[in-house]
C-alpha cells in the first residue's frame, strides 16, 4: 500500500475505484472490507485536497493585457 504523500491524484483515484468495485462485489470478508473502506476514505480525502489545490492554482492564473499568462502568488507557492 503506497503512502498517500507519494501518490498522484490519478493513482489515488484508480485505487479508490478498485476499492469501490471490490466492496460492491461483496466478496470480501468483513475485516478486509473495513480496512478497504478506511483506505478508501483516506484516498477520497487525498483526492479532494489535490483537486482543491489544483483549483486554487488555476484561479490564480492571470491573463495580461498582451495575452501573456502569469500567476498571482498564493499560499501554495511557499
């Protein structure tokens, strides 16, 4: 199981989708289902944070009068 700090949004989403499929099939025992649910909840939170960070970065994009793109500094630039 990969640490959430090292996992990309896309990989986290794929893993989350796989967990959902396994849970929906209902073919895993209760203890494994609980562990899968806990991992899924952590993955969901990770994906939400990644999306929020991306949205904030996109919102900071500024188009200059000459059409050039720059970004306003954000807390994420620290």
